């Protein structure tokens, strides 16, 4: 599945005392858009709303590839997420982490095997498939999280400060892998970041929130 366009129409979100005022945005099919702005402006709130991780927008619509997903549960939206705090399942191997979504969605065993091996090859994880998260470096864990997010061939990939906490060498390495995978998978991407360097390296377009 290739990427789908994302349209946000006057989305308003309330999170406690914080209110995100009506926000509209369009990301074209196959485009990578970086969303920047100061802390507290609502970047992550907006991204979580797109992914269905909040109790739904107070107002407005979220439309992915022509289908309104505003009130759909997260698993039905066709979105892959790499969160800021990379939380891998502690008792699952790297192979099992990537298999998780396809197994849950009832893929055939041979389809799952082919998908996992293809992603492992592209992400440089072939030698790590039997490892548990505890033994992984920060960069390796990010690549596993990216593989898990891409496993179901999502139409939209959401990255929430997904490179924070990495040293410069690992940061640049994982950034390159993300850019390569976005192009190879043909997925549309929404990348929330504080880093101008990161945004310029990965995005086709940058939007700054006030």
C-alpha cells in the first residue's frame, strides 16, 4: 500500500487546560512534512489526535486518503507511529516486535515472514532478529520501532521526536534510515521535531506552529 493524503480540517482539541485552536493542514500523498514549533504549542497533541490516541477532536475532521477517520479507533486508521519514548515489548524478540501488527491483523505466516525479512534487510536488523530489547542500543531500538510501525504498510507514518536522546552519530544514522524507508515504502509521513537540521534533512516541506 502506498501513502495516502492527510487532510486536517479545522481540528480543535482540548487536553486539560490546553486548547488547540482550529488547525488545518494538508499533506500530499507520498510527502514528508515536518511539523515544528516551540514546546507547548500542541505539536504532539495534534499528532496524537491524528493517530486516534486522544478522546477525539473537540471539532473538525481528520481525513486520510479520502476517508474520514476522526472517530475511528487507532488500529483502523492505517497509521504507523514511532513515539518519542520508544517502548518495545520487553519479552518479545526483534522478529516478534515486527511481526506483532501483521499477526494481530491475521496475515498468513508466509506473508509475515516475507515482510519481516524484507524490513530487517532494509533496516539493518538481520543479525538482531533473535535479540530482546534489553540488549539493543538506542539506535537499534529506534530502527526496530520503525520496522514495527511500517510492518502493516501504513498509509501514514507519524514520527514524534523519534530521534531525541541519540548521540550525533546514531542520530544521523537513524535519520538516514528513516528518509530511505519513507522513500522505499512510498509512505506519507508527518514528522514532529524541534530540530531544524532534522526537518531540513528529512522533509519535503516544513510547517511551523505558533
